């Protein structure tokens, strides 16, 4: 689904794939708050440095973080613009969902009002006598 913000389908897939992992979400949160080296990030996880590097690479490919060199260290910084793109996509999904709920509510209200309305009075039989 290409949205109003013109995010390509492949970019949407990369974005949500990257956010689907708890470690990667934590890395994004941490690097949005403060820039960190890959070494600093790796120190807080029970996994190898190489595994953390792979997580950072997935996030970088999705545009959720950027990396740059500072001396011998690779510094990772969260990208708030990518988070905004994800929020826009989620808002669009929510709008679709709320629209459906609104239509269902309207349909149920219409059915409920039909069920509560009094029955139509029966047409009284004609009591006219034959003219013969």
C-alpha cells in the first residue's frame, strides 16, 4: 500500500520489519534519547557485538537510525522523521478502522431503531355492504 505520504511498499515493509523486534525497538528508543556507539549499545544486551551490529544494520536500512564515524567509533543516532512516517502510517490504518467501526455503529443503530418502531396499524377491514 502506497500512502498519501508516498512511502513505497518495500519501505513500509522494512520499517515495520525493523520495529517488529524488541531489541531493535529498544535501540531506537535509546538512540532517539542520546547518540550511542555500537559498543555502548552492545554492552547492554546479552548477545554478541556482531548481533547488535546486525540489528543496527536492519534499523539503518529502514531509516530508523543513522550511523557516522567519530574517531574509531561508529555512532548511532535515532531518526525521528522515520518514527513520524511510521506514526502517519499507523494513523492511516486507525482512520480506516475507525471508519469501519463508525459504519457498523450506524448500521446497528438503524437496525435497532427499526426493531423498536411500533408496528404499522393493520388496515381495518371494509364494512361496506354490497349495493345489490
